[in-house]
């Protein structure tokens, strides 16, 4: 027997479950298929639990530097088991929240391994046996998994992916982090603040290579000042795990290699889309290196079949997946939503200090032929930042010199992951420097730096 629905969704991460909710709001009968836990990697093993860990390390950093605030704390310590238990509890709470949302919106949750049997149909292997589902449309939202280092699979003992790093069996003493994207830098920041000696190796010529070059340079100095060792333009080879640690050879930009011993290794070199083994090849779905090719509405080349989130193109971010899900469902419903505009998607790194950005870097803006005006304002010029004891960082804005269009914004420092949304809204509204200059920012706040950076691009900064 086949059960029929208006929409089938394969995968319940931030793309899938949000798409299910929006479809229900539009009157569709929806089924969502999940093989593990509702909420996907982001909620259970990614975005949320890592922020819980980072909050712990942030508080621990403040405790160990309490004297700077006129406070006295003697012999601070931590219980690693309790730290990870708190993180898992946070993830569990949100997982339960998604279950409630599915029930509230009358979305049928099918627990099991799904496989496409047609462009809009699924066979799901459940604990009770195989179940056949058919829909008018089907959205693939199966996400991605960590990429292993070639020739070395993570074992969870000495060699970790992000999943292992969130539930460590022991506290690393000497930690090697391979890859300096957001995931790598966040874990480096967490473990460094908790007392580990951290080494980061990045193949590109700078850390956080997708960020503006000035942000990357600032972060390199900040992390080095915290005691981390950074190798850029470098690679790791001959990784040999043992019972007491890991030997690895780091070859620098000069071509010289040296073997070093570490207690643990975190591999953070990217993702692999979960597109294998779910029947896409038989459907003739167009893909690029495993990622499903879609248009701005999430549609594939196969009628009725859509895809969202990490199984599609970059950026591979939870909030991008959620927005793609809404666009895809509204397109199915005939509401004519705006197509996905990836340059309006903010990127955030929740390290210490934080990094946030949206739009084009200064270099990319120039490469695209823009004549630019650039504003930059330092945290040290902001009263709230000084009062917080967080006076390191800056806000940078990039404008088109002819039209005044805000091409990009780049921030590094305390709480910038919360501040960046102001610039995201400005880009969505197609604001120019005129509207941003005319906006009143509250005092004293960190957000005043956003105003000052805009003013600075036009030679009108007030506090520097």
C-alpha cells in the first residue's frame, strides 16, 4: 500500500523541517522522512551544541581573566563530562522542540532510511518494515557529512571529526586542527580557551580563506596572541594514530616537512553531500561533484524533484537551507517567491573573537569591476566595547563608489555575529550609504561602529 501526500521531504535538518512547516501553513499534506534525529546535523551535532560548548569556553575565559574586571576567582577548573552533558542537553531540548513543531503543524514524521523510487516517491525502511510514500512533489534535504582526510578515517579516539570533538573522551593536551574554516576555527577556539595547546594547519595562504583578507589577517594575529600555532600554505601528511597520541608531518609553504606529536587531531577540511545511495542517479538528476544542481527556486532538472541545503551548492549554512526550503515550498505553491540570492546570506564564525560577513569582500568587489569606497572603524573607538573589555576588532564596509550600493560588510570582534544582521537587512532592502547614514543607532552600543564604518567610507567618521 502506498500513502499519498502533497509533499515528501527527505531529511529533517533546518532546511527540511522548516520546509515542512511552511508547506503545512500553505495547506499541504506533508510527510518528512528522517533516518536519525529530527533537526539533522545542525541541531543535534553542529550549529547548536557547538555554541553551547563555545559559551562554556567563553565563560571559562572570563573566569580565568576575572582580575581584569576587578574580580577575584581562585583556582578555576572544569568538569569535561558536565561540559559535554550540557551541550547534549541543549541539543536534546531543541530536538524535542522540532518534534512538537511537527505535531503542531500536522506533519507526519516517518523514521527510517529513505530511497527515491521515482521523482516524487520514496521507499522507507522503518523498524516495522518497508513503507511506500508518494507525493506530488519531493524535496531532497539530506545534508552532508564531514570529509575524511584522504587515507585516514576518523576513529573517534585520536582522530576526530566535529561529531567526535563535541563529545570528547578526554581533554586534548596538544591538539592539531586540520582546516581553518568556521568549524576548524571554532573548535580551535573552544579547546584553546579550555587549556589545550592548539596548532592549526590550512592549505590556503590564510586562515578563514573565504573572509575578507583584512579579517583573516586580524584573526591570525589574534589567535597567535592567544597562544595558537598557525601554519598557512601548508599540508598535513603521514598521520599515524597510536594509543598515546598521533604523529603527523606538517609541510610548510617552503616545502620543508617536520613530524610532530599531538594528543588528538580534528579533521575539518570540508563536507561530503549525502547524495549517494538514495536513488538520485536512477532519476537522472544533474549533479556537480556530488552536489545537486538546482535553480533559484530549488528545482532540479527532474520535474517534481527539488533539493535544498547542504546537498546543493555553497554556502553550506543552516540559515541558507531554511530560506531555500521556504522558497522551494512557496514556488511549489505558485506564490512566486524571490529566487535565492546567495550574496545576501551572512556567514558567521563563533570563535573568540567572532567573525561575521555578508556580500562581497573588498578584493572580490574590485575583481568584479566595482570602483569602491571602503570604511573601517575599530572597536577601540567604541565606548561600549571599551566598557565590556572587548576593544579588539573592527567593522569594515565596502560600497560601490558610483551608486552607493552596500557591496559587502565584514566584522571581527565581540558579538559581531549578532550585529551582522543589520547589514543583511540593508542589502535585502537595497539600501545605499544615504539610508545607513540617516539611521539613528542607539548609544552606547556596539552597533554604533556599524554607523561609523559607513560614515568612514565617505570621510565622515566622527570618533576616529
